[in-house]
């Protein structure tokens, strides 16, 4: 990205922030996080104006909120088109869609990675288990950590499952990048 153009910075930042909130909405629905958590309520209220109209047209499929997924991909596409236009570049439709799907997958992996890292750091200071942020972090990370925790032997009170899951997520992220570079 052109770091000298302040409009590129503004578009990039604002779109990225909203895309992250949309991704959090999608992931919190997938892991069935507490809907009444104050952070969940913020995410739902911040995204409902765009999600609800699309959800009326695009139904869910197999427990997946397809409307939110399509919105995330659409917001990534709009961001790329706007930034490309400001920089004087053209974008092909196929390349745009491929890039948007790549960004969607990478963002989902990054959210899981950051959630695990933040939860691990918080575990060092013995956080309040009733804290709404810690509760959501636990909801997001539990589907990834629990299976690994069941398979790993006890290490004398030391939980190495976050490290194992992070290595797996880093591998998955590199695999996604590798596969999309081959296309």
C-alpha cells in the first residue's frame, strides 16, 4: 500500500476495523459464544445494520452464517477496489474474488492466533473468569484447545496446548498462502 496517501490509510484502517468486527461476529456465532456478553452485544449491534438486510436475502447453510461471510468478502472487495482506484491500479474480478477469499481465511486464522496469545498472556496474571473479554476469548479458543488438551499428557500443571495449536495455525496460514500463490 502507498503509505504517503492519507486517503489510502483512512480507507484501509476503517474497512479493516469493520471487517474484523464482522469476522468476530461470524466466529462468535460459529463457536456459540454467550450472546448476552457485553462484548458480544457490542459486536452484534455494530454489525446488525449491514448483516440483517443481507440475511433476509441470503439464508444460512449448515449452521454457517453465509450472509456474514459474503459481507466480509464484499467489504474486502470494496476496500481493495477503492484503494486500487486511489493508487491508479485496475483490478480483475477473478483476482479480486480470489484475493478476498484469501484475506477472509487469513483473517480468521489470525483472530484465532491472537485470541490464543492474549488468553495465554492473561492466564499468567490469573484473570477474573467472569470478565466478559476473557469469557469470549475462552469461547473462541476452546474448540481448538480442548481436543489438543485431551490428547496431550499432563505436564505437571503446564498447559502446552496453546503452543501446539499456534504451531498448527501458523502451518495452516502458510498453507493457505502457499495454495493461493499457486493459483
